[in-house]
């Protein structure tokens, strides 16, 4: 239940962030908006970290360097969402984003990448993605 609630909140905040960033970028530009968004996000996360004081900084050394590229992905997410929202609107952007996320997670799960165990993708999963694609096409036209 807790995981579902956080997933729902995450999805809601991705949408709100995309809409706000799209509006900001009309005034100052897309990469400036992405930079400000990442900076403010860093400051907010750092402040929360200082307030809750959890974790040990020595654990940082255990993180594989490849995984430290996550922030880079975040800046690309912000940029691509801004551009997509400006061109196709919020609804289609989020729908396409979800399809892309699910498609990539199927590949990651089936290959066992990032330390996860390999999971077999079967027909129902592929039908589900297909139904989402059809739903987006119906919304578009």
C-alpha cells in the first residue's frame, strides 16, 4: 500500500513538475529551466537530508560509479518533458512517458540489469503495453 501511494504521488508530481517547467521555459528557455529545476531539487533534497540526518556518508563509497549518472538522466527528463509538453500537451506527454517507462522496464527486467533478477515477460505484459499504445493513439486522433 505504501509503495502504491508513493508511486501515485510520484506520478502526480512528475506531471506538476512538467507543467510548471513548460511554463517557466517559455520565459527563460528550456536548458535554463532544467538547470534551475535541478538546482532547486538538489537544495530541497539536501535540506531534507540535513533535517532528518539519516544514513552514513561512508556508504557513498559503496555506490557503483555508473549509478551516479542518475542526476544526468534527471536533467534529460526535465528537458524532454518540457519540449514534449510544448508540442503535444500534458496528457499525451505523460501517456507516452508511461509507455516508454514500461517498455524500458520490461527490457531491464528481462535482462536482469542493475542487479535485479531476470524476469520473464509474457504475453499479458505485451498485450498491456499494446493496449496503452492503442489508448494513446485514440486520444491523439
